[in-house]
C-alpha cells in the first residue's frame, strides 16, 4: 500500500472513528445525562434530608431548652408565691426581704413575743436598701434595730447578726 493507500486508510479510520464516536455519543449521551440527573436528584434529596434533620435537631433542642426554661420559671413563680404567702401569714406587717433567696428560717415564741430569724445572702448595699425600705414604711431606730408600733404591738427588725456575706441573719420580732 503506498502513500495513497495510507492516506485513504487514515481517512477511512478517522471517518469510521468519527462516525462511530458520534453514533456512540448520541446513544450514550441521553443515558449518561439521565444517570447524571438521577444522581444529582438523589444528592439533592440527601442534602435536603440532612439539612432538615439538622434543623429538626436544632428545633427539638430549642424546644427542649424552652420547655426546661419554662419549667424553671414556673417552679420559681411557685416557690415565690409559696414564700410570699408564708411571709404574709407570719410577717405581713414587715416589708418582704426580696434582695436574695432566704436559705433558712427559724422561729421562737415566748409569752410576750414571736420571733422569726431568716438567713440569706446580703451585701452591705442590700442591707442599707432594706433599711431604707423599712424607714419608708414607718420603721425607725438604729442600724442595728428598727421598730414600728402597729395596733399596740411593737414590730422590730434586728440587724445585729447581719453583715455582708452568705450567712446573714435578720430577726423579725413581734411583741404581743
């Protein structure tokens, strides 16, 4: 085969190759495109599911956090209502201590007095503010003991054991 034969052979090979390539491309391209679209759809579905799952977990976590926060608020309101009711029943003539949680209380009753001692955290500023509240409600006296007479009974608040710190004791005394 000479030069002319080689050129013809090359042209035939290219022609056949191109023809076969185009035929294969036409046959394979739709299937490949369909496969690519299906794969993309599955990828998008999986991605959406993961995103929704993450959002659902975040929403569930937020809902749970909110539920616990609401439960805590309800428990605080209940404790505050119980504490206020007890205060009003026993010490209703005294302004309520509302600067910090009362951690303990004891009572003592004698022939001519009734005494309740509360224990609470207090700073000097809290104690001074409470004295100001007592003064505004008609109590008078010293930094240690403040008094008020109501319907012939003497009501006293004793700060003798109240200093800045965790274990402050404030005594409320009613003389009969």
